[in-house]
C-alpha cells in the first residue's frame, strides 16, 4: 500500500516539475524574477521526485545495491528540495513586490 502512495507522489512530482518548467519558459522576458521563481519551484519538484524515488526503492526491494542507491537519492533529493524551496521563498517576496509596482 505504501508503494502506491510513493508512486502517486513520484507522478505528482514529475508532473509538477514539467508544469513549472513550462511556466518558466512561457513567462515573458520582462519578468525575470518570476522566471527564477518558477525555476526554483521546478527544482523543488525535482528534489521531491528524487526523494520519493529513493524511498520507494527502500520499500520495494531489500538488497545492498538498493540501500546504496537510496542512500544517494534520499539525501540528494532532500538537499535539492530544501535549497530550491528556500530560493522560492526568497524570490516570492520580489514577485509580490513586482506585482504591486506593476499594478499602480
């Protein structure tokens, strides 16, 4: 049952990665900070994908090679997720400020 949860989270992370990448590419050149925000959101989704993939491998298989791969994927995915989430929070402030300036 836990395997299905991880598979759904992997699929959701992959879809959200492609969604935010497309938003990044389709954002106009006049809003560069928004492009960076979408890039960081896509990176956080990719980090989640790595994290959930490593956890899914731990649930499915019980071999030494799987433990080694999971020991690489889980911390790497967690690092990528946290780094990009912090970047997203940083850029979000500027996007809100940019929206307020363009509103006037």
